[in-house]
């Protein structure tokens, strides 16, 4: 590694190093959500059809999450492995991990694109699209899936730049795509009246621009890890442990996908398109949460993994304590906003007053215990950074599959307002999950 990177990860004061790494990482995550949020903002304000178009694009959220989840399967396991190897002084081995993960990302891009082109419409109907929204959902998805390779490479390989401690470069790569997306959204949707097709095309082009910047850096002399042609190949001994470690963050996104499907189908049954459109807004805010808080973890990941590899356990514990404080502070701020100004947040995505008023109530229920959610994120993602795949996988399955999804279908039968009973499933599951995760991580960190 470059000296300044090694010094930052291994020797600089923990608070200074965390600040230098976490601020650009969080900024990159916040910028990254603009791809989907800006699309919804523009779409929701299309005259005449905004509400139906917003509901249709909301149905595509599980597909978009699935695409990013497969990128996480490879990169969120590969990047910590690379950091640990760099901490041990094995840079060439870390570069082989990078090359093998690149090969896997390319393969996944081809497979995912083929599946969506062949079965996209039935999948969207399964995910909760109605007869009124399926046209908008299909129009958006048919174009968006053509850029899967750009999405996989941008999300997947940018993690290896973050793993070097180069979070400013990671942020730049994301920012250039987000700015491109905003400009193209305005041009395609408002200027050329392309509707949801314009939003999808803007996202594809923007991801392509970001991918070019990521490749350029990893192939340059400035990078501590180099993407070499001879390393882009299948190597089971390197790739399989990365995929196993990446299973937890991938499951977190895929199960979020399953949760979205469950919410959409249950809400369509009990509340119709209005409830699904409201959920689309809540999903957008939840995407913000799931990128802000893991963004903090991405800033801490190089320090956690590198110092684990070098055996500096005291520094690992100091980094985690600071990470936990920041995650809880962040989740508390989001909770305050959702409780105090829900109408303002909803109005960012629609100008339909009936939908805004509907969303105010659902938002206060859905985000009722968000202030403690930072504990869950800090502990669960730190298990990944510290190479504790089984624990991280268990926590993912516990919170989403065992708790949340069954509650979505059970609570409507016992709550006076069935629709609000569905929204209540989220805070109930979060409370139980935090009460499980916090003691589990406490026991682990004491023994480390």
C-alpha cells in the first residue's frame, strides 16, 4: 500500500482516521441514492400520470435491490478480504482477489440481464404490479436492466477502492454518475417527455460513466491494488471465501427485496394502489437509511479489516466503539425527521395531497423505532468486516426471514386497521432484532 494509506489505517488517531474515511464514504452512499430517488422525484411530478407512474416504478425497487445485492455478494466479501490481506502485507494475493471478483461480477451481469429480458414482466407482476401500473414498471425495467453490467462493476469494484482507504476517490466515482443522472433526468423526462423510459435511460448512462471512472483508477499507478488482466479469471480458492463472507450483506439486500415484495403484495390486497404508492415513498426513505448507516460502516471497514489482519485488536475495538456511536446518532436523526416532518418528506416524492396525508400516518408507524436501528447496522456489518460470516448470516436471516416477513402477513389479522398493521411489522421486527444482535456482538468483541 501507499505509505499514507498504511499510516491512516494503522497509525493515525482513530477519530481522525475514521473521520477521513467515513465522511467521503457516507457522502458517496448519500449521492448513490440519488439514482433512484431523483428518478422517483421527477416521475412523481409528471402531469396527469405521476401517481400511477410512481407506483409502477416503486414495484421495480426489488429488482434494483437484487441487482445491487449480487454486486454485494462479491464485493462486500472480497473488499474486507483484500483489506485483511493488505494488513498482513500480502498485496499480490489481494490483487488476485480483486481480479477473481471482477470475473464473477462480469458473469453475474450477463446472467441477470438475460433473466430480466426473458422474464421481466411476470416478475414485476409477482412483485405487486397492478393492471394500472405494470406498463410503467415494464417500460422502466426493460431499459434499466440493459445497464446491469455497469451497475455491477460500479458497485462491485468501487468497494475495492474503499478497501484501500481511498474513500474520496470512491465518492468521486459515485458523484460523477449522480450528477450525470440528474442532468439527464431533467433532459429526458422534462425536456423530451420520455417519461419513465427517460428516467431508466438516464440511470443506465450515468452508471456507465461511473464504471469508466472506477476502471480508470484501478488500472492506474495511483491505486494500491491494481486490476490486472491476468488476474481476471476464476480462482475458487480465493473467490469462494469472498462469496461466503459477502453472503450476509447480499442477503440483507435480497431479503430487503423479499420484504418489499411482501409489503407490496399485502398492501395491494388490503389498501390498493394508494397503499403501494405510500410504500414506495417509505422505501425511498429506507433506502436512504440503508445507505447512510452502512456508509459509516464502509468508512470503518478498511480500519477494522486491516487492523484485524495486522493483529492490532485494541485499534479494532476503538474503531467499533466510534462506529457504534455514529450509527446510533444517525438513526436517531432520521427518526426525529420522520416523526416531526413526515409531510415534508412525503412531498419530496409527490404533490398528491391525499397520498401525502396517507403517508404521514404510515411513516410514523413504519419508522417508530428507527432511533435504535443504528445498533443493528453497526454490529451486523462489523461482523462482515471482521470475517465473521456465520454470525452475520444468522442475524440477516433472523431479522428479515424469521421475524419481519411473517409479521407482515400475521399482524393485519390482529390489528384494527389492517393496512397500518402491515406497516407495524417493521418496528416490531427491528426491536426484537436489536435485542438479539447487541448481546451477541458484545460477547464476540470481549473475546476478540
